[in-house]
């Protein structure tokens, strides 16, 4: 199957907007949707570059053999890494996915290009303000910005402006789907990818609303208009933003898995109802799981901790496991339909020298590791030991970077060429990049897990004791620096490939050149 079944093409009621038929998918692509998707994708890559740069500085500086950042610069870089890598990069990419899934996959125009570009402008403006305040040293409050830590008011304004832009993009996404049905561009069930992006949009809406409740009082507090800001109330609403947003990323990652499988192998889920039900489970379970951030907090009751932090945390692994099995099962079914025999014969049919297989395999593997480490974070006795050690970044980098970012990179290797009609520059290099990124992350995760087990604290610039650091601390953090260097190198290669594709890539409409098949 293709990424979406070709649908009957409706005649646009707006004859002024140019459109074309994609030679790969058979879908109608309107010029506005194409431009808006590419703009958000480019912004996402730039945000990834910023987040990667900050992360490289933090990771290398945590290696005792280097430790070159001073405290002020370290915490500014740590804040920038969290904001750019956890918020700006994935959200820009997800907005690109919203435009793609609601317009291009449905053969429809974007409901309002004015709203689309206004939303994009607000997101860009908010992102620029956020990063500038961090670079100027006026917002070294880390990703969480827990009070009584306070940044300049422009830090909170940047967040709020960015959030309003995302809200506009969500509204445009929903109304584009409504308009597609009303105009007859699409009938019947939504394509699986559109359905998944719709679930991500719902979680994004809940996340943003919670964030507004946290950030508006923080902005008032930063201006001195109130003398108090309850840290517990702030933390509750902030993690309604922070943790729910990470499951927006996870749902979008799953969408990218299906997109890669469809474009690389022509593979889709064996049972669509199974996968759609798994998306719905995310909507039910994802929000209460923020309770695990309060497992060590004495102000929260035990029942709330157990239900939200532990029971729901364990349950959240179910939809992720369902999707992982559905993706692999769909690829296996397609390979067997093409003649693969034996228990593992279908694996022999995969081209592991192709960027699609590399990014999808590494994303599935590392995300699975992150799921395992997530049970540590949601189990009270283990959380008490692991809390605020390097074991926490090990989990975060497994799911958000190893899982989400690798999947986004693999999907971008298809999405950007399809929309720009330029052949991917450096296809073989893309394969090297995916494997190198995965290898670097694995080294990082092993090192951070090792460091966490030894009790190495996170969020600190350096650890110096008069008698020296405990055994293993220096070795584990130096190994983490090696992983950071490998992953950072791979991140730079990804950005080079994306820029070179847009600037130097061969213009073509040939499906074989736009989508190199992973199966041969």
C-alpha cells in the first residue's frame, strides 16, 4: 500500500491556487500546503540545530576530561537545550505533519493560508524571543523553570506567543479536515496517519492549555505584579504541559513509523482497528501519567501518586507496544506477500543499508529501551533511588531523541524530497547518519544509566569533592561525552543533508528518484 490510498480528486473551489499530482502517492498537493509544510519543516531543522548545539555543549562539559563551561554558561546552555530540543524542534515538525496530514493526504486545500502563515509567524517570533533571552543569560532557569527561579518576562512572553501560534495551527488543522469533507475532497474514514496526527493534536491542545495556566502566573510573578507563586501548583500545571507534550511527540513518532514503513516497503498495519484503538489509548492514559513527577513529593497523596504515577505509567506502555508490533507486523506481512519464507526469512528481505531501515530500526530499538527505563521512573521505590540522577536523562534521551528524533529524521528523508521535488542529497550518507546517530545515543544511554546507578546527579555543571569523586563517576561521564560527540556529529550530518537537498538536490518528478525503495 502507499502512504495513503489515492482518492478521487476533487476540483478546487479556489481556482487561483495552483496544485499538482504527486507522482509517488497520486495525491493532489496544493501549492499553499506544500509551502507551509516545508516552512515548518525547515524551522524544525533549525530548531534541532540550536538544540543540538546547546546539548553538545552541555554533554561535553559534563565529561570531567573537558568540563569547559562555567556555571552561568552551563545553565544557559542547559535551558536552551531543553527548550529547543524538547519543545521547538518536535512541535515545528508536528505542525508540518498537521498540514501534511490534513491537506495533502486528503487532497484538500489548507482551510486558511492566512491563519497558517500567521500561526507560523507567531511560532517563529516566540521561538526567537525564547532563544534570545537564553543566549543573553536572562533565562538560565532550565527547562522546568521551577519557582522561585525566575527568568526575564520576555522568556515567558516568548513561550506564550509560541503557544498561541501552535493553537492557531491546531485550529487550522481541524477546520481543514472539516472543509475537506464538506467540499467532497475526502470521504470515508480518515487515513491512519491523519487519524494519528489528530490524536496528537488533541494532546497538544490539552498540553498548551495546561501550559498557559502555568506560564501566565509565572509571567505575572516575573514582572513583580504578585509576591508569591505556589511551586506545587506551578509544577502540576507545568507538567500538564511538559509531560503531555512528550506524548504528543510519541504519537507523532508512531505516525512517522507508519509513514516510513508505507513509503519504504509499501507496508501498512494488518489490522487498522487495532492501531486506531492504540492511538485512543494514548488520549486516555497520557495526561494522568504526569503524576510520576510527584512520586517523591510529600505534598501529594499516596493514592494520587499510585494511580497517576505508577498504574497509568505502566499502562502507557501498552499502546506503544501495540504500535511497535503493528509496524513490524505490517512490514513482515508485506515481505511474506512478496515471497519471504521461514520464521525470519522476512528479515533477510530488508535492506539494512537503506536510511529507511536504519532510522526505523534504531528508533524502534532505542524507544523500547526508553520504555523499560520509564518503568523505573514510575515505580516509587526505584524512583526514590533514581530521582535527579543521570538515570533520568538516560530515559529522556531514549524516548525523545532515540525514538522520536530518529523517526522524524527518517520521515524527513522522504517528506522533504517529495514536497520539494528534489532527490535526496547523499542517500548513502543518510544511512550512515541514521546508524551513527543511533550508535551515539546507545553509548550515551548506557553511560547515563551507568552514571545514574552510581548516583551521579543531573543538572549540575561539575562534581568536585575534596577527596575526589566516587569510583566510576568520571569514567561513566567521560563515556557519556563520547556518545554525545558521536550523536552530535550525526546531527550535523542530518542538517547538512537537509540543507543540501533543498539547495543542491536534483529536481525530478521520477518516483524512483524521489523515493528509493528499501525493498529490492
